[in-house]
């Protein structure tokens, strides 16, 4: 019976790690492509609609428009940095083991939120691999490979993920 549990844990952990590593590349590569295409599409129709006499006058606004997306890009990047915790939770494969109000492979989000209530820093330390499991220490071995994923998240992403979990 112990061998079955151990093999199940290893199989689930391996599946999560492989599944999560593939999902990391998709959102990062698609988001910049979409933001780069939008400014180009809006800038191209203006010269074709204008007459030749108006082109010199419209070039200046077009130049300003070319500058505007540059100013907007940092805002979009900051919006990416402010990704909500729920999307991080789903994209990193956390739903494979954690549900909102039910214990599955891992504890439910409601139990995690209760254990870390008012202690966002403690949860972030756990994401960084600097803390011990306090919700269900017996299952810490299952979560250990996933901690390698959470360690790679940015500070903002870890904070957003912790906020999402603590809302349950």
C-alpha cells in the first residue's frame, strides 16, 4: 500500500511539473505579439485615407502616435506584472491539486487561507521555499516540486497569487 502511495505521488508530481513548464511559455510569448500588432494596425490606415497634400501634416500626428504606443507599452507591461492571482493559479497548474473548498491531492484554498490568515508574507516565504508546510505537513513532499515553479515567479506574481489564495 505504501508503494502505491509513493508511486502515485511521484506520478502526480511529474505530471504537474511537465504540465506547468509547457504553460509558462504560452502566455509570455502571445501577450507581447498582441500588443505589438495593435499599434501597427492603427497606424497603417491613416496614410492610405489621406491625400498627398495632407500627408506632411499627418506625419507629425503619426509620429506622435508612434511615440504613444511606446508610452503605452510600459503600462501594458505593468498590467502584465499585475496579473491577477487567479490566472497565475490556473496557468501554473495549481488547480490539479487545489480546489476552492475541497481537499483533493492538496488542501483546499479555504484551509490554506485560514492557516495563513493575515500572514501574506508567510505564504510568500512558503512560495520561495523558505517556509514549512503548515496546512498539511504530511503532503509537503507532493508540493516540493511545485515550489520550484513558485520560486521563479516575480515578486508581484507571488503577491497576486497569495492575495488570491487568502481571499478564500
